[in-house]
């Protein structure tokens, strides 16, 4: 049996009166991939943040390679050979890929930065692990999948032996997830030890050796993955059986509630189109999904539809009204809800309280303000109701700051706010990103409930099982165009993948 490289015994971490991690013991063996599984707010990220020196713990001990360790900051963790890919990437947007990788560990010769040696080493590592990157690209210009590669390369550049991946697949498409699983297995085979935080049971079964399950800050079980079924892990995590199969029943389509005609959006600093001549329609009582590999124009299309950026050409209609020139608030008041892909950039104000984030779209209504003065009591009462209904977990309830919430609970905050507004069209981009199976089950049922109420849902997702499970129609985007309009009952993931890869195209009339 391999020896333990990490021994966290009886770890306790509190935030005020809230106990986020309660007497948890976690051991990591050399050369293993050990998954940490739990609901949003179960304490997974808090536990590894203690190990990475971001949080001081109130109780328990940490041993690293049989040595008692005091970790006051991430530099201490790096000194012990610990690296971490955070759920929300820690990258400087106007740095190049190369500058971001070497930041804090710059190779120097005679006091002079040796960029040639840094470039050689980065390229060598990227080729060895098949982590293709452009060293000279700016972080702001690359996809989230490429940004994650940069985070992984940062760890490998520093030659870390203990690697922490916090929800690494939450923003990746299926092909990138498969690549990451292979890389993690390769790293483990080379003797590196990996802590893998995830909500996705199939990924744990695919790559992990053991799994430790947390629930509400407490250790529930540690199991060998090979001896544990997905259903067992799910029930241990949530405390009850979970059903992720959606019974769609018969779709009753109404009139067209939302449509766009000939939308074209040019790429920044380029003459090329990110979106080219896209038309689509969503009827009342149906879920239309847009599937595709990330970077094929989905983001730019959604930005145009929701008013974040104007299209270069084309028109947008909601309930028969041309809203192409409407502001975001005007679109909101006209009946549009938007669950954005980037929850921190477009979904929340991180330095606002949870309560204030929940009324970002409605704070100006009479129930929440009176002659310009906020009705705090009404806001808190409304927030408490949504917190309870959507199971949003935080240390201080409605008064918690947005940035203090876990990624999954930030996502639930946005979903609660947008779905509670009785909108006619819900544009949902990766709505269950970073959520646990219990929350996924709930959100999927909420979207189906919107459909049954006669609302239109435009779902943009990179999760093919989610697309196949929820959709009444599937549109596939490739290189900025709609290349297929499919019936989920008449297709499968293999055919969908061919369209997504541009290897198949049909005449589309949406």
C-alpha cells in the first residue's frame, strides 16, 4: 500500500458561528487520485483551501510526507510541493500565457529574467502532456478551456508533486474533459498525488481511485471507487436517492415567443464573424437547446440576444415586439430572463449581499423601494424565501457577501433570481455548471416547470446528456452558424458529435 503524502486529521474550520468543516479527516496516498465529493457548500473547497494555506483552521493537524506542517499562505503550500487549480481561475487578464505560467517563479540568470529558458520549459511541458497553448496569447483572448490548461501548466512548471483540482471540468466541453482525465491519469502514473473535487459521479468512476464524501461539513464516508456504484455515492452525498432522468411527457407548443433573424456578430479586432446569419425561434412550452463545442459563437450569440453587446446585423423579437434596440433592463421588463455562462462577470455583484443580488433585476419595483429608499425588510424576507426554496447555502444567510458563496451557491443564486421572475423566455447558459446532483435534479425540474407553464426556454449547454435529456429541439452551432436542427428522439450523442465537429451538416430551416 502506498504511503500517505497528506494526512489531514480532525480539521475544523469556522466562519463566525458557521462551521464549514467539522472534524474532518482526509488522507491522500502517493500516486493516487482521491476525489472529494459533496453538495454545494459541503466544505470541499474550504478543506482544500486550508491545505493550500488560504484559510487558517481552528482544530486538527496537517502532516505532509510525515512532517507536521503549518500553512500560513499559498507560498508555504508551494514550498511543500502543493499546487492548485482553483474553481475560478487566478489569472491576470492582460498577461500573456507565458507570463501567467511563470508568475511568482520566474527563472533568472544574474538577476535578469530569462524568458528564453522559461519559454523552452513551458513548451516542453505543454508538448509532454499534450496541453497545447500559444505562449504569446493574452489570457483575455483565450477560451476558458485554454485558461485551465494555463493553470495546470503553472503547477507543472513549479514541479508540484501534490495537485489539487477544484471543479476542473465545470467549464469544459466533453472533448476537453476526456483530455483532462487522460492528463490526470498520466500525472498519477508518474507518481504525482491528486485531490479531485467534482460533482460529477461519472468522472469519479472514470478516473479516481478513492472517494471521500462530505455532507454539511462532516465526513460521511471514504470508499474505493471500484467498489462503489454511482447510486451509492449519490445517496451518500445528498442523503437520499436522486433521479436525474426527466420525464418530458408530450410537448404542447404554443405561439412563437422568441425569435431572431439573420443575427451577425463580428469578432473583436477582426473582420471575421463570430456569429454568421443566425436565425432561430422558440415557441411557448418548449425547450430549444444550442449544442456545440465552446468557441463556436454561442457566447457572442447570447450576448447579442440578451443585450450585453449589440449585433452587427439582424433583429430580435420577444412576443412579437422588436427588442433589437432595447437595453438590458427593457428586455428584462419585456419578459426575458438570463442565466449567464460567467456567473461572476455577468450574473452577480460579488461585493453585494446575497439579498441584494437576488433583487438585482427587480430592486426598482415598489415592493422593494419607496421613493428611492430600499425597503430592506421586504428584500430580506424575499431573499429568505428564495434561499429556502432553492437551498442556497451560506455562512450568514441573506447578509452573506456574494464572493463568500461557493461557486455552486453563486450559481443557485442566479438561477433563483431569474426563474422566480415569471419571464416569457429564459435564456439559460450552462445553468447547472458546478452544481451537485441534488441541485441539478432541482434546476432541471424547475426548467421543465417553466416549459409546462408555457414559457419558452433557450438552453445553451456543453453537457450532451443535459441537452439530450431536456430538449424538445436541438440546434447545433459550428463556426458561428446553425448547422443542424435535430429531434432528440431521432438522434444520439454520436451523431450530435459529428455535427459539433463540423463533419456533418444539414440544410437548416429554423
